[in-house]
C-alpha cells in the first residue's frame, strides 16, 4: 500500500522563460525590457486607456498649469512691489509708479500696491492715478503705521496744489492779465496757493522783483511750498542768478529725485548761462524718465535749437502742440515757440 497519492495524469504547469511572457505560445521578440511576442506587444500597445484616467490626468495637468501661472504671477508681482518700495525709499517716484503699475495690472485691488501708488503719484503730481488708488483703499483699515504715515505725508504734499477758496481762484483767473487787479488781490487771501497763483500770473509782466516779493511771503509761511519754490527758480533764472536757481532746483529734487519739471528747469537754467553740455545732460535725464512729457520735450527742443539742430527742435515743438491739442493747455508751446522761431532772445 502506498502512503502518497499518485500524481499520474495531473497537468504540469511551469513558466517557460523562452516564450512570450503574456501568451506563453510564441517566441518573444528580443531587444525589449519585457519579453513579449510581436502579436502581444501590438495588442497591448493598442489597449485603450479608460476615459476616466484620461480626464483625471488632464485635470491634474490643468491644476499644475494654473498653479505654475499663478505662482509666476505672484512672484513677478512681489518682485515689482519690492522694486517700487526701494524706489520710494530713494525718492525715485517715476520709477516707483512704473513698477506699481505692473503690479496693479495683475492685482488691481492689492492694498499695499494701491497705498504705495498713492505715495508715488502724489509726489509726481499725477492727480488721476492718485485718485484711482485712493478710491480702492479709502475704506480699508490698516495696522501698518509706517505705511499709513507715508501715505498721509504724500497726501498732504499733493493737497497743496488745490485752493480751498475756489471762488477766489476763479476771480484771480478772471483778471489774470490785469496787473493792478492782481496786486489788489494779494492781501485779500491767506491761502498761500492762491498767492502763488497771483505771482505766477504776474511773472508774465516780467516784474521779477514784485514776483519774488510775493513768493518770499509764501515761503515765510511754508519754506517747502512746491509751487512757490518752482516759480522762484524761474525768477532766479531770468535775473541771471543761476547758482541760486540751481540750488532751489536741488531743494525740489530732495522731495522727488525724478521730478521731470525740475530736471527740465535745470536744463533751461544751464542753457541760459550757455552751459550747453550740462543742459544736454539734464534734458536727457528728463526725457529718459518720460519721452512723452512736454517739459522734457521742451528742454530737449531748446538743447537741439542752441546746438544748431533746428529741424529736431521744430519736430519737438510739433509734438508738444499735438499733446496740447488734447489737453487744451498751450502754456509750453507759447513760451517755446518764440525762442526756437527766433522772435525772442533767450540768452
């Protein structure tokens, strides 16, 4: 009697490594990582991927792409915001405003970007940009005392341009060409901005001592009043006190190192005393900051004119007039035209 069960007739099952790993019928194709015959390899390649896997993969891919794009946007905005903050610290407000515009193009409601835009646009006297930024943050509270202090100082700086007594301002404008009536109004208001407007209109009479006297009264109240200081630079320029005029310009540049009007004024002062190379440097700096700024174009036109480049100076005059056709303010072309057309002797 046998103790063990007989195995006779049972099927033998073992894996043949020399055959296809899938069907175990055909010889596999050499040269591949997985040993498959030609038929099995083709059928497996054609095996359809389930749709849910495709959609799932596409969903993951879309999330990854969106995340990468957003991350890149956040990084880019952070870089530009950092550059703007550094520019503000250096009082380079044109640069700061340009950098902040790039941030706000992507994140128009960002609080910090709008707050800093208020600062930069205030020192650039860009009233429209200031108002847009102000409207976006006016109702938002912040615990950043340093930023709030900076914004408040900038707001006070730009507010100096606006007279409180608008009726008195209209009366001044109405008699802008009447010297006697203007003089009678000087002591009729305590607002230094209105006194400066009167002095500005009197500047056209070329009575520079009179203008300087009014400006000095204004500066006695506020030594850093922008409009009075800028008018005084023109007085000093036209009375051949060039060093004093340039010193006043430097005082203004201490508020905004990229003040295009002041840089252009320095160019006009240097031209007046025939320092044409120095004038060209200041005009170039102003134009580089904003090629479309009329003050910068004016300074460039004058540099070109005195360098004998009359065609270029006339082209600049035409560009200014084209800008003025849109703005309605022809102040710059009226003072530039007589100089480069030869009817007024500038120096």
